[in-house]
């Protein structure tokens, strides 16, 4: 009789544990913070047109790469022409390039981000005349014709997170506020936040103030209309981008935030497994104690049964 009770109890408790599995990662989507994610790859665009290895273009491009990497010590934005401006540009040999770091990035992180971007763009776009690598917090771009100060609002990449639930009206309102503040802000770098919602918008620094405003209006407008009901999203145009994310209690788990690296999720998953294990161990201990207690009761009961107390 005790055995049946214990087995039933155990089954019931295990069922409870399985249903109450707390391993639900809180994904930030997409992450807007800096820190260890600054070097995360966002996208790369390479021209299909190729230069021939060993050409003058290759020599100039390599020279541009090393100049860009060394310029990061001094600033967060640099445009370069190789050979240097003043020398008559030669069609097919002159290289134009620039790098830029997000404004909130310190100089050391900027340097390391650009160094990585420079070495990666060479690998990702081998012998391409033009390459463009956007990292989470910095970008590197080069081309055989000058793109400095040229507006380009074509969409490179955009993505929305999972939809918000019906009970997330407050988060929706906050997200709307944040996008509104990004849009009405001024300058080439804008950050916004309201509670658990954060947003960032930035132009490439070669744009004039009015070009930047024009580009950001477009990016933020698209973000609003296409991802306004989502828990986050981003729109990258060639010359500017806007992104926002909702984190914390209102956020639902997103299906695949790996685009920006899934490190955070892995950590949370491990945490969840740990929690489940702790709960199972706790319950097993409880069950053992219960069995001991029941056995003790049983003994008492049998004793009492002899005395006709138990029937
Ligand atoms: C390029 O760099 C030069 C000097 O480094 C600067 O004067 C110029 O404004 C820059 N051009 C653009 C389009 O950013």
C-alpha cells in the first residue's frame, strides 16, 4: 500500500517538474548594448567585380587596410583615398575606403573592432573591387569609385523579432515612444530608451547633416511600419541604420536570435538546466523523507493495529 502511494506521488511530482521546467531564455533581440558583442558580425556586401591578384589595385587596397587599422588610434571615423588625395586618381587603381565606430564605443574597443573588421572583410570579399562589412559597433567599407558623401537609402538587411503579445500594450507604447524619439532626435548618432525598450540610430559620417536626417527618417520609418508590433528589429540601409529591442519581463523568447550571436541564450539555457536539476534533487530528497515518514507511520500503525486501533 505504501509502495503504491509513493510511486503515485513520485509520478505526480515528476509530472509537475516537467511542466514547470523554467529553462526559458530571455533573449535580447537584437542586442543594442556594446560590451563583448561589439565585434559581432551583422552583414557583409562584396562586389561581384574582381580585381586581378598582383594588380596595382591590390597594392593600394592593402595599403588602405593598414592605414585604416592604424587610424583607429586617433578617431572614430576616417575616410582615406589611396594613393592620397592630390595624386591624380587613376581609374581602376585608386581605392576609397573608410571606417566608423558607433559613438558610444571607447577608442580601444573601436581599434579592436576595426582591426577585426579589416581582416575579416579581406577574407569575406577576396579580390572584390568593393567590400562593406558592418559589425555590431563598427563598419569598414571600400570601393574603386568614391562613395564619400553619396546618399544611398537602399535596404541592405532588415529583420523583425517575434510579435508582441496582446498583453504587451505597454511595451508597444514604449517601443513607439523610443522610435519616435529616434526620429525626432538630431545628429548622426541617436539613442533612445524607455523602460525595457532601447533603440539606436546612426548615419555614416560622410553624409551631410541633411542627408543623414533624410536617411534616418527612411530607416526609422521602415522600422516603425514593419517592426512596430515586434519585440525588436533592425533596418540597415547603405548609409544609415536604426534598431530597437525590448528586453525584460515583457519579452517573449525569439525563435532564432543567432544573427547577432546566441551566447546569451546558451548561458540562460545552462542556467535553466541548473535550476531544473536543483528542483529535481529537492523533490527527490522530499520524497525520501516522505517515504521514511510513511514507513515510520506504518510501523506505528501496525503497532496500533495490534491494539485494534487501526482497522
Ligand atoms: C574625408 O576626410 C577629410 C580629412 O580627413 C575631411 O576633411 C573630409 O570632410 C572627409 N570627407 C567626408 C565625405 O567625410
